[in-house]
C-alpha cells in the first residue's frame, strides 16, 4: 500500500511556465549581483549539513505521495515532452552557485512542489550555475517543509544543495567527445568540458538528448561504429545540444552522470542484458521491520509478509532462470533508504513489490507504477501478466513518483499485486500457489522487457500459467455439501432427523466470502462427526439489511456492507462457526470513493488579461479521483471558471477560485488569481 496523491497538473506545467518566469524576474532582481557575491538571504543556510539528503528527499510527502497522469496502459507512455529551457548566457543579477551533493534532484521551475517530473534528471556534484530566485518554500501534505531556488538554467533545486561561489559559468566549451563500449555492462560517454555547466536531459523513444547550458562551443558530431551497443549517431546542434540516436528503440535502461577524477563528465549508460542470464535484478519487498505496511483482517498476513513471500519466490524464480538477483533486506531498512541501497547494487532493474488497499472493498486488480518513460514497458508487462496470474483485472501501468522508482540509473517499477481490502484477493495474496504464479509472471515480464530491449519488438513476456487455483482453505477436508446424501447413502430426512449424530464441531470452509448485491453465495461447512447432518445447523446473519442467510446456508446480498454469518448446532449453540461476507456492488468495478481532501497545486497564480488556463487539483484518497467537484469564482467578472476548471482571465484584479467536493462543500481548496 502507498498513500497516493493524485495529480493531473503535469500537462499544465508548460502553460504556467510563463507566469513563473515573470515572477522569477522580480525575485532575481532583489538579489545582489555576481560581481559582489555575498550571502543572498540570512535564512539561506549555506553551511547546512546535508549528510544523506535522500532521507529528506524521500521523506514523508514525497515517498508517500504519487501523481497519476493518464495511465498509458498497453501502449507505451506518452512522451509529453516539455520545452526545455536553454540558457546560453548568464542571467543578469544571478548569484553563482555550485551543486554541493551528488545526484541532486532537479524540479521544474514551473511548479513549486516536491513532486519530481519524469523530464527532470539529477545534476552531478560540482555543477555550477546561478541562482535567480529567492527561497521558494513548499510544505508537503505530510507537513515537511522544502526550500528551493530556481537556477539560471531553468532548473529548480533544493536550497541546501547549493553553495555560493565566486564565479559562475559563461561561454563554456566542450572540447572532445568519446565513447567506450568495450564493457558488456555499460556504455560510457566521456566529454571534456572546460566548465562544469548544468545540463537538461530529454529521453525519447528514439534518442537521448543533452542540452548543455552556458555553452557556446562543442566538438564534432560522430557516426558511431557497430560495436556501440546503444547508439548509432552522436550529433551536436547549436554548439550546445547533443542528440544520441538509439540503435534500438526500447533499448535504453537508464544512466548516471558524474565527473571522474580528472574532471571529465561521464555519462554511464546501462547496456541491456543479452538475456535474463546477464541481468542484474534488485528486488525490494515493500515495508518490513517495524513497518508492517497495510494491515489485513488476518493478523498473520500484514502487507509486509505478503510482499516478502512473493519477493522470495521471485528471487528463486529469477535465479532459476540464471539472473543475478539481490533480494533487498526489508527488515530494519526504512523505505527512504531503499532507492539508495538499490543504487549500490547497480542493477538493470529494480522490482518493488507491494499489496494495495482501498476504502472500497470492491476495488480489485493489479497496478504498476513507473516514473521514467523507459520503465514503462516493464511496468505494462508486469501489470498485465500479474493480473493474469492473479485471475483479476488489470488496472494498468501508471506514471507516478514513488521513491523507489525515481532514480534514472536503472529500470524500476513498483508492482501492486492485488488489494488486501478485497477479501477474494486477500485470500489469493495469502496463498503460496498464487505467490508462485505472481513470481513467474513478474519474471516473464522481465524477460519480455529484455527481449524488447534487444530486438526493438514489443514483448509482454506472457506465458501460460495454467488455470488459476481454486480458492479453498480446506482442499484436503471432505465437504458436507448437500444434497448428495450423507455417508450412508441415505436420503436427507429433514431437520432434527433422529438417526443423525449430534454435531460436535462446525467449521466453515472459507473465512471470507464476497457476494454481489442481489446474488447468492452458498456457505460450505465441514461437520464433525462426518455423519452429522447439515440440516441440524441454524444460520444467522449479523445484519439482515446487508445480507440474509437461509436455512441451507445460502447468503443473499442485499446492499453494500459486511456481515458476520454464524452457523450453530441446533442442539448446542456453543457449537458454532462464523465467516465474514462482503456484499459488493456490481462486481469488481472501480467505485468512486468520496473525496476526503482536495488541494490545488498552486494557491496563487498570476496571468494577463485574456489568458486562459486549466486549474488542476489533487484529491485523497486516490479512488476519489473521479468524484464530482464544483468550481466557483469569487468574482466571475475578473476570472470565470467552468465545470472542468478552465479559467478565463476577463479583467484586471484578483479573484479566488474554489474547487469543492460536490458531495460535501466543506471539503474545498482555493487558489487566488491575480490578473494583470
Ligand atoms: Zn505498500
């Protein structure tokens, strides 16, 4: 389970960029000029100790939140490339700074949250740039406070990763480019660069692009020989932008950029393994140690236990197929450390295993999350194949930003195997036969992704796993299911029959049943002694308005809810057994849950008269993302808003836009828009 913060604002990022840039110009002008460097603001703590910045990066809000763009499903992720800002010349009034930590995450300048963008990649330690804004403070939904500054390159980074320096980058020259593809594991690109300038990276299905800022001179383009496993061409444009064309679509498996000991900028790209036998796989069983993850109705099977059971099966399955596998220790490691630990394993792929929960008991199915678009094939495969293994529906691959999926250095997916809150699914999640099937399905998905990386042809890796095992906790115990007669072959003679022995014990075959509204489900029992008559059982429901039960143990769903069904001996009411029955609506549909929290991404926005835009909001819980909302404007003459959150700036002034839950108007958030 992962708490989720639904986001749809991503597409709006570009639209908002302009207004942020306007704001930025104002903020930058308040800073001292580069010719006279001095502390920018007293609250900017240059000497803050930043050991283990990942602890904060992954803390609370970030790891726990997620955003969900449109699910790419069976198709590849949509590219949705933003325009990359290119800074050729230093900003006027910018303060020179150096990136003081390794692999510092960057964020869009067009947002002010801790939500990463799949189009923003980390900057290596010692990159130099200019600060062009004051502190931008953001408080995550979990209460963590983050401070950022915008750099002249258009990237936003946390203030604590910056150190003020004397001189910023200007007129950089990249003087040489070379590739080393002799190593099976990696392809290296080495660039000699006079200054350690910032760069922005763009991944497309066909190419990997690096835009170097403040750069005015670049080496010659090159056609690459056949022994470069990843790229066919390296083309420079505008003396600053390098485009590396892939030899093989879908062949990209992540990269890491760093400065080597002699100061050369190195891009180290993963070569795809030739087969599963060459693959290095890290498996992260979600939760563990003191963190049980989600709790189910069976105290012996919290999420941690389910995740670990499946992870161990996956480890065994992958080893059997010849892969090099590391099962990450899930005891004693907090979740924010996991990506960092995975980085040390240097895998081709990181598979994180979780089980899902939802307020709606009818929610069922698999979901797989990825962050970088080159992980989408693995995510799509995993969601589809695990759904088949679990005999459930495929809720598909979704782009999000859970902590374990953020690093660009390898493929990574977070697989939500099924819902613990759905009793049918929870029983599968505790069944080792299903663990075997899920492990095989994930291993198949990995093999499919490897095949795709080597051939360019899309492969799901799906293999037939055979029919789903029948769900039963008591396959080895004979059922007393009527009306087949009793052990002596005599006909049933009705309640109270004198030649049946009295019941000494009753057990109900399943602990949990799911029945749909209006439908029936028979509760099966095992009696002792085996000759005892089922007709000596009296049945009762804890709530007849939710589900009724007849004298034959047939439950009928009346309306959504959960009841306890009790079977008692008619001769001795202390001889009894119970089970829970979930009554659900219309099968395993994705019900819309009520909104508990709603929030805008931006609480203040500025536009020019005549502008149009769409406002986006997040909700909790995530299953409420389709719940109805109501939009209102405090002054429609200044800003009007329609039912889809489209705003139109009609006149100069200030207006407040409110988005509220249609079901409960007390749940709302507001955004103040100033129109210039
Ligand atoms: Zn979880």
